[in-house]
C-alpha cells in the first residue's frame, strides 16, 4: 500500500523529470549566492537543546494547522523564544508552503534556514541555494545511496549544510556512507503516521560521535524534549506544536532544556 510519502515523492520526481533548465547555469547561479549562515554550526555543542522551529501551514496527516500564518511574524516569535534555526516548508501541494514563505521568514531574522522539501534532483539542491536556504533536507527513505551521495556532494560544494533524515539503522548506515555530518531521526512511522519516541532514543545510541543529532516529529513539550536531550540529541525539529501554540515563543522556550555534557 502506497504511503503519503510515496505519493509526494512520485509527484516531485515527475516534476523533476520535466525540468529542462540547463543545470550548469543553475549551479553557476547558486555558486554566486551570498554566504550561508551556518545551520549545522548553530546546533552543535550548545549547553541547551537547540530548537529548529518550523513554519508549516498544513500537513498531509493533520490537514490545516495554521493556513493564514505570516512567515515573518512567526519567525520573529521563534527568535523571541530562543530558536537556533528555522525550517520552512516550500512544498505547495501537500503542505501549503512556498518559496516566498522561506524568503520572507529568512529576511525577517538572522537565523539559518532549512528548506524543508522533498529533494530528488540536482535542480532541487540548486534551487534551495538560489532561494536563500542555508541547509537542504535529504530523506534516506526515498533516495538510493548513489543518488543521495551525488546530491549531498553538490549541496556541500554550493556551501549548503545537509540534514539527512533516517528512520532506522539501515538508513543510518547509508547516510554515514555518503558523508553525512548532521542526521535527523524521524520519529513518525511513514505507514501508520504514529510517533515512536523509543525509535529516537534507540537511534541516538548508534549515531557516531561528531555527528550533529536532530530528533524530528512528535515533540509535544518539555517532557519529550528532556527525554531526547538525555538520549544525546543536539537539537529537535518542531513544527505542529509550535505553529498551533497560542504563544509560540513561550512554547519554544520550554523545549530548550539543559543538555548533559558530551
């Protein structure tokens, strides 16, 4: 049975197959961009759990979250709450996002920004750099190892940081094989949509030292943040609970729990 991820990725691959823009010109435009802000550096080594705060209007599993949000306003609230980085959805069809959302959020604050989308081609990587992103997402569940290696290499060449998302030990080994230095463990099952907090705790123990560790999905409050910090995570990526909070700044600040020394 096809998952929501299968459908989304199929659509993105179909769009990529129709993209006839000359890659050399796009790479050149990306290389001429302003320096990136240093996404990975903003997460590494802090004495508190870093928070990557997400700007997301909707999701395939939950529907509308906050379709009328103002990206710049929300980004500034996240800064007040102590966010280390932003994550901005740019997928329009399934998440209601846009390139404009990313650009308005990034222009409003000084934080590094992840383009949260389904990266399946070299054009996607270049587009992330050209639109102003500081980091790009590669999802191990949808990319072959050679494909992921090529996209990771291009992103690094263009000055982008790369967050490689995994769900299990097999995907972790693929991520490490391509040289990933920042790994996100998605706690949400891609078939059932259920959140498995034990997955993140288990995976933290097998991610090598020196890798920036990020826990993704299903972080609901301080107790979850504490469990993940204690497991060894450097950061959490949080969307739904912040986007829907009455006071996003206060909700975010509560997640910034102290971390044990490495």
